[in-house]
């Protein structure tokens, strides 16, 4: 099997065409080695590392991450994943009966569950916006969300990049319109850091959370939570620990609480700078070229799949980053038997063709999508192989 000129930087199985970077990411060897060194340093003298050095290490890592996503470090906290970030925000809000929380039907289920939990606990209502897919323009997404905002809307939760359909939503347009209505937004940006060129100081959402282990390629367990300075006082981590009472004379309560939630392995957070630097040096044009290359590759992969299935592209190219989804003919209608996707087509692609790609039951069985990812270790031939296999299997 031919390999990408960059595939040797990863430990991915060369016998599998891995077209699912979007689910959990994949960490380069160099970043894993950096984490191993950090762990060895921690275990050599745990009290020194965790008790005396960690604060400075976190500050340095946060500085680099803040520069990468273009915002003040004071607005950022490290969290284990975007789902945690969503939970921290919605479970900190002072909600009550009569309040409405708006969410799209394409929201990641884990985040939707967190919203439902917070609403039920407070007696608030969750209103669901249907985002069309396929769709012809960004306007359809903007209009769908804004048409459901009312005077009772306290928060709108929506993705920057939708997990199921891979759509890059026009976040800035939606945010500006919500600002005019005095409504806060919580942006679930699980896929955005690294995939998109972010400028959080320009966007200035109330809340924004995204993974660093996906497209930045840091170690698993690294994510960011951005909270605008005028909202930080009321937002707390899920685990209340020493930071709630430590003196806040030199550091904000926001940092004190999120930086220390109890003993855990913080080395994933500390790999973020190594990942930013490593991925940014893989191509002469740095991160800009990397994003462009991945986007071009996923668009080509989508084109090949659409040709094999005899369908039109389900969304405009302007709404595609490094993920793309295409509708498939209906499946059996059976619900997945596990918490992970278990569609028969996905199983056949993996077991018979050694292709790792998700087949997603969306919006509900028997309807389903096939979603592809593109990372620098992928090649066009892998998508051609997938398209040929899907066309043959689905076509009977």
C-alpha cells in the first residue's frame, strides 16, 4: 500500500486507509514523544512538577494556544474535551422556568445531552432548530437559527463545524445577529481549532469550546474553553476544588478554578505547543498551506463519492473545511447496537476493504450519512478506493 510522504510521522496502521481523523484525531509521534518526556518529568518528582512547576507550564502553553486562536490568554482555560467545556458552561448558568435554550438538530449528541440535563434541572425548555441538509447556501442555516430566537431565549448552542454533516457554519454572521438581540451563544467548536483559521478576539462569543486533540493533533485530553471576560465570574469547572478558595490576588478566579480541579495528568494540555509547532512545520506554507491542502483533498474525496453514488454535492464548497458528508441510500432502519456507529456498511468497509470511515445514522435510522476526513497523511487514492467500494456495495 502506498503511503503519504507524511504518514511516517504517525503510528497509524499502514494496512488501514484511515479516513476518520475527525472522530478522535491522531497524534504524531513527535507529540507523543513530547508527552512521554513530560510524564517522565512529572513522575520523577511529582510534587515539584504538580506543586511548583505546573502553573508556569500551563501559562506558557496557554500563551501559545492563545496566539494560535488569536485571543487574550486571560480568556482561555484548558479542559479535557469540548464536551466538558459545554457542560461547564450550561451547568454554571442561572436558568429558571420560562427560559428557553436553543439548539440545532445537528448538535453533537453528547453536548445536546448536557443541554437537556441543565434545562431539566432548572425547569427550562430546550427548543430544537432544524438545519437543512442538503442545503444550497449559508443563508439557510442563518435563517433557520435566527427565526427561532424569541424574547425568552437565554442561550443558543450550535456547532462551528457540525459533527454529522461536516458543515462550517457562518459563525460570525450568526453571532452578530444574536448580539443585536441580546442573546448569548455557546459555540461547540470540537473540530474548529486547527481546521479553521480562528480569530476569537474578532468573534468574541460569550462562550467557545474546541478540541486540541483533533486538528491541532495534540495528545488526547486537550481542549480549550474561551469565556469572554464579562462572563467569567459565573462559569465554573464541573469539579470544584482548591481554586475556589485560593487567593486571587495575582491570578483570576477563572484560571485558579479551571487550572486545578484535582490531581490528574495535565501532560495532554502541555503538548498543545508542541503540536502547533510540529504541524505548522510540515509544509513550506505552514498552517495556511496545511488547511488548504486538507480542504482540497476532502473536496476531491467528496467529488469522487458523489460520482460513485450518482448524487449532487449536498452543500456548497464554502461550507466545507476538512470534513465532508454525503447522503447514502437508507440502511436497515435498525438502531446502532453500541454507543459507537455500527452500520453494516461501515463494518464491511473496515473488515473487507480495510477502510476506516464512519457511517452515521442521521437524522435517524434508516437515514444515514458517510463522512470523510482529510489530514496530511491521507492521499487521493484512498478516497478513490472508498468511492469504488461504496459504489459497488450500495449499488448492489
